[in-house]
C-alpha cells in the first residue's frame, strides 16, 4: 500500500520536532501493517474515529495533541494523509 501526503500535511510535518515526527511515523506504519497483513483498520489500538459533517468519509487518528486526517482507498491501494495539525486546528480546513 502506498502512502500519499497532501502539501499541507508535509508542511506541518516539516515544522514538527523529531519526537512528534517519530510518533506519527510509527502510528502510520502500524496502520499500514494492520491494513496489509490483516486487511482491517485497528480503530481501538490507534484511537481512530470516523469523522462526520464536512469531513464525512475521512478518518482521524489521534497522536497526542496532533490529529492525522486520512482516507484509505482500497481500489487504488493507497492511504491519503489529507491533514496533520494540532487538535483545534485540524478540522478547520
């Protein structure tokens, strides 16, 4: 499975310190492994929730105070990381 990042997600990651970058990297890697190996998204293990309203169809993963908003497209076999931001700002875009 391929991981793609939006420009805003990459921009946010570039500003982060190494500790937070590593935590996000580990969680995304764990998510990819669970999808590829077992074919499921481990909602409870990674604190993932389905979003509602304007974000219908997206999922969010909690990494401390940071939120990773993404979608999984099984047809094209890719994980699109749409937004990474702090808790209060992640849903404003």
